[in-house]
């Protein structure tokens, strides 16, 4: 086959050659969609962001502003207007990315939950799996739970009780985070997880302690020191409860072998 001079880069003929050489089996429509447009290629050469990249940056900016508003103003004060002012953008720009206040708030909370999960799981490599590792994972979740804006999640749960639209959007996110934390604590236990009866119920009770004590920070008669002291007692009880459950589980397993 004779050689062919390469067309000028960025020309329509150039795109056709790339489609035929790189994607010979693809349909013409799919191939044309996969190849960047001339304008997009020019932007990339100049180091400019694509529309998708600019949109992602804007969404991140809005999410950070929403989290800041939740921490400072709470659920009631986090509105399109307050978020737009904090982000330094127009109200219309916020509404372009989030069509309702419920989606705006839950979108930011979803990002927050993901960060907490990544933070907790990132510590596993430094610890030996077992009860102490699981208790430390619960402690990490506790620390995140009392760090703004996480305490506002208690407000969101209350708001979801009486707001059907918000409940429909928020509860799946809240439930998904809880199930992820179940999995994290179970993974932190390692092989011991299979030896503890009703482990999910026990983890649910642990997370209930975390939620309940973190709410105490909303009350004026509970200082940070009071809450920390109460958590220390609760954490010790969690550790001891897991040890007793593990001992009972081992005893049952051993008895079954002997029979």
C-alpha cells in the first residue's frame, strides 16, 4: 500500500484518518463522537479546560460552599442564595447544577460521607486487624461525627421526617453511608468478624452511640469535655462488649467441634 501524506493536524480530513486507523470496526457515528472536536483539541493544546472539566470544578466549588454553609448556618440557613454568596457565583449558576435545595444539600453531604469513609479506611494499613482496629475505626467515625459540618446531619435526619421530598433524596444517602461503615468496622475486625454473633446489630448499636453523643454537642449544658468523657466510657464499653462476644463465639465453636 502506498504511503499517504498526513493531513494538516486539526483538519476535518485529519479526524477522518484517525477514525479509520484507530477505530476501524466502530461505526462512523460512534467514532466521530469519540474523536475530540477541532475546538476541543485546540483548547487542550492551549492548556484550557474542557466544558466537562469546567462544570466539574464549578460543582466542587458549590459543594464546598454548601458544606461551609451547613457548618455555619445549619440546615435552615443553607439556601441557594447563601451558597451562591459563599461560592462567589450567581444564584442561577447554583440552580443550573442543582435543581432543588434538597439536591444541593444531599449532594454536598454525599461528598462529605465519602471523605469520612476514605479517611477511616486509609488507616487500616497501619493497624493489625482485630477488636482494637475495629474500635479505632469506630473512634475515627466518632471524630468525624463531631467535626463540622458533620453534626448538621442530625438536623437533616429530623428535617427528613417531615419533608417528603427531602426524605426521598436524603435517606438513601444516609443509609448507604451507614452500610459502608458497617462494612468498614467488619473489615477492621478481620477473621474475628465471623466469630461474633449478631455483628450487624452490634455495629448498629455502636453507631447509635456515636450519633447520640454527637447530638449532645448541640445542648448548651454539654461541653466538648463532657462529650469526650462520655465517649471514652462508651468506647471502653464497646471494646469490652466485642471481647465478650468474641469469647462466647469461640466457646460455641469449640463446643460444636467437640460434639
